[in-house]
C-alpha cells in the first residue's frame, strides 16, 4: 500500500510498553542512494530540545494513530548511529528538488512522493510542472524505475513525454 509523504511526518510515536506517546516524528530520513526510508527525526516528548532518531527497523507497525515501537529506548541520538552518519551528514531532502530529463529538459519541481509501506521504499514521485506546461499537462507522476540519477541539487529521469518506440514487426508471408 502506498502512502504520501504527508502521512509519514507529524505523527505520534507510540510505545507498546507504556501505552502512550513517547515522541513525535517530525521528519523523514531518506537514503538518496536507494530511496529507502531509513528512519525519522523525532521530537522527544520528555525533552523538547532534543532531536532523536527512530530507525525504520525499530518500528513495529504503522497505524493511523501513529508509529508503534516497543519502548522509548529505541529512540537514539544521531551521534550513536555510526552506519547512518554518511546519510545524516548529507541532510538529504527529496521535496522541492528540480526534476529534469536526461536530455536536460526541465520538467518541474518535486512536490510529493509515495512510499510503499511494507518495504519503505519511495515508489512514485509527483512533479508539479511550471504554469505554462500545467495548462496542457498538469502534474506528472514518475515511477521509481524512470529515475536515472539523484543528486543533492536535482533528480534526473528518463523523458516521460517522449513516446516509446514500438518494435517493428515484419508482416507474415504465407
């Protein structure tokens, strides 16, 4: 099941042990190399000045009330996550990036994305086109298999507006 990006942020983090809210997920950590949700930046309920990280493997379930975890102990400080340091240092943000084709044609800006909830991989990108193009085409949906490259400044995709060439089939002769 796909969920839009808004369904992943500003969600309570619920503890099974205490039965209550222990934090609030305020941001998503996305790995730019494979577009996987690695975790969430969380605001601790007990110390509002501290931002902790909830790893995706520590989430037991994602329900409409929030993200379910075993206990408050799964929330860790960013400095404790050695393997995730390179991704945290990038401070990668998917929303707002310009989307261009491999032919250097500007498509628009990324305004939303959809995540496959069981695997936590980004599956679709939703691009808003400039005003002139939006009269004719509106917004554009890009599947993850159309993505060629993602950098800190842009997203490069295969040209979605170019029709695919159908294979030439020779007529059958009796």
